[in-house]
C-alpha cells in the first residue's frame, strides 16, 4: 500500500469513526456531513471522496456494527458443548454485545432508513439466524430437541424476542428497564425456551 493509499484509508476510518460517534451521542437523525467533517478534522470534500453522502455514511457505520456483532456471535457458535449449552452461549454473546456496544446494537435493531444499510443488516441477520437454526437441527437429529418445532422459525423468534427484551434499556421514561431487570427477564425467557425445546419422554 502506498503512502497516498494509507492516508486515504486513515481518512476513511476517521470519517466513519466520527459518524459513529455522532450517531452514538445524537442518534442517526443528528448525522450531517458538516459535523462529521468537523469531528474527523477533514475537509467536507474528503467525506464525500472517502465514504460518500449521508446514506453511505449510515451504511458504513452499520457495516462496522455488523462486523463487531459477527465477531461476538462467531466465537459463540464455534464453541464446543451440548446443543442447549451452545444456544445459551449464543444468547449470552448477543446480550454481551448489546451491553458492551449499545449504540452499535441499536443500529442493528433500529437501522437507519437507508436501503443499503437495511439490506446488509438483513443479510447478517439471516446468516446468524441460520447458524442458530443449524444448532437446533443438530439437536433434533440427536433426539434432544422437539422435532415438531421448526428450527428456522425458532431462530427468528429468538432473535426478535432478544431484540425486544434488550431494547428495553433505551425505551423512554417509565418504559425503560435497568440492567438487573433485563437480566431477570432474559433468564426467565431462556429458562422457558430451554424447557420448551426438550423432548418429552
């Protein structure tokens, strides 16, 4: 990589990081190119040259959030253990990502109204849900998970329910739940799920 290419890549990272910081503090509605340029300490034209317009910035931030989420989830799915243990590992990894990267998590749950960003987040969701469905199929084949349950439907249900429970942390006013309450709700949900998955003898 030449010096010019390194400088261009450094500028791109600075621009995306600046956009991410603005979204984290002000939400996607607060993102504008002038503010990004000022925070990244680059010319406005550099923002256009290295990333693009507002839609491209939102997509770039969403892609960054997706990569971070993938790192959390891939480690969980690669771990050894029983079917139930692997499901719990995946659930805990997802919750940990939400806690440790709250703004990135919110982007994935409530993506900006930009087609490219939504499409890429949807693709990530399908990929990760397919991994969970594969774990569930392993359980069905081993006679450990109720075969009457559809793995793909279950994976989508887990994803949607977890998003809803974890999103309680940013609801307004009296609708917001604190970390301890959310932990209790997640534990109750996971216990219910584990019981419901088991084959009855």
